[in-house]
C-alpha cells in the first residue's frame, strides 16, 4: 500500500480510503460482516476510513466505531455532517448550531474522543461560509476534530473559503471530496487545479461510477432491475436511454483496455483517479468483502502514458459523460425562481 500526506495536515493516509457508505441498513446491515471488511482493509494497509452521519442514519458510524476498538490510534478517521438527521427544523446544514450538535453525535456513535478529519458533506447556501469556518475552527481548538474539509464544493466556493479564512484568521479547509471516475472527469477543469494551488488534499469518491465500472452492467446483457443499484434508480440503468447506452458503449472500450493490462475493469477504474497529481486518496465503498478484495488489488495497477492517452481519447479531460449521482447542484440551476425574473418583471420588460 502506498501513502501520501493529506494536504498540509501532516497526516499520512493510504492512497485508498475505506468508504463506509454501504455499512448499515441501506447497504449491508450485518454488523459482523462489515467489521470483517474493515479489519481486512486495515490488514491490507489501509489506514484511512471515511463515513458520515447520514449513512444509514448513523448506523454506519456505529459499525465503524465498534470495529475500531483496540485499533483506533492507527486509523485516520473521517466523517461528515450536513444532511438532515431526524425530523424537525435545524437538524441539517452547516450552521454553528447544527455542526456543534452533529460533531458531538458523531463522536458518541464512533465511540471516540476525536475525529481526524471532519467534512461538510455539501454546500449550505443558507449559511455564510465564515460561520461554517468559524465553528469548525472552534471545534479544532476544542480538540474534537483535528482538521476539516469540504465535500463536492465548486471551485469558486473553495477559493472564497480560502480567502475568508485568511481575512478572518480562521483555519481553512484542508481537503475536498469530489466525485471522480473514468466517466466523470469534470473536476479536472477547475476543482482539482484549485485544490492543488491551495495545497488541499483530495479524497475522490465513486471511482466505479455508480456501479457502471464494476463490470456488472454490460452492453447487450439484460439488466436486473430487482436488485442492486438498478433497483434503486431504474432510469439510470435503462439501456434504451441514449445517455445510458453511451455509458455502456464506453464500458466495453474500458474493458478492452483492462484486458490489455491484464486487470479487471474495477481495478482499472480505481487505479485511474490516483494518477492525477492533485488526488491524495480514492474512496472505495464496498458492500461485501469480495467487493473490497476485487478493487483493492487495483493498487498494484500502474497506468502507463499510452493507456492514459487511450482513456483521454474515450473521455476527454474535464468531461462528464453523466452528472455524478448525489453531487451538489447549485440553487441557481435547480430552483426556477433563481433563473427567472418574476412574471410581473418579465411583462414590464
């Protein structure tokens, strides 16, 4: 296993991070099996685990906390907060009020006294970035977290946060968690160069492109819509849709590249993101032990320039073949009222 220093934190992390999103009732509800996956990852040299309070409503954090009994000191532990937790108002976002509560709840579920890296899971447009940086700085000074970062933030907000921190004497984001895969390379345009210039670590997620790079979904083969990701998001896997057909065509080309290298498609997929000089670690999100083993071997795959050139020809740098699932969409695009003047204003014009 290779290791890299996470931004300016001084913490050395493995180039693969064990993502715990699938631990709990939303993925694998067998706590013993999840613990086995965690221990297998640690034994393989992974020293970095990433979870979040929103994963299975906190169950993922509970599983991780129990699995780390006796091994906590050797692990860089990351978790996240932002999404709605429970019913009622003021139980989400990145306000001072909520993040203080969210961190305390995560510490309790993880059965630990500190969190090595805490991420704001998504951008909260209702909260000033100064407030978010302020409360996270206080949490570092209290010893509850060691460093903090952001997840799926646009480059312009990452830059804004950097200068706000400089002007207000606050600690700054140490890392960013963006989606990055063979099929989703949009962050190469501005997010990755921005993080590199600002000295931030990058932990990329979804290297298997929501399952399309697992080898399970192939052109001309029937799709099982009764189980797995296809059951959750049928429209995303319907081969009759042009955008899905385009992804399946590319999968076949990537399979050819993997065959030429003597590796599997998932191994090629997880080897690709760590080539970028801005990427520190790639988050793997296995649901089963077999899935972990089948992807972790990608750490031994070395991609030569001719292979990377072939990949560039299929998916040009900075291009998204599809918009990453669960990524952040700015309100300026998602809310019609942000894109349209009022009817009265339009008529007056």
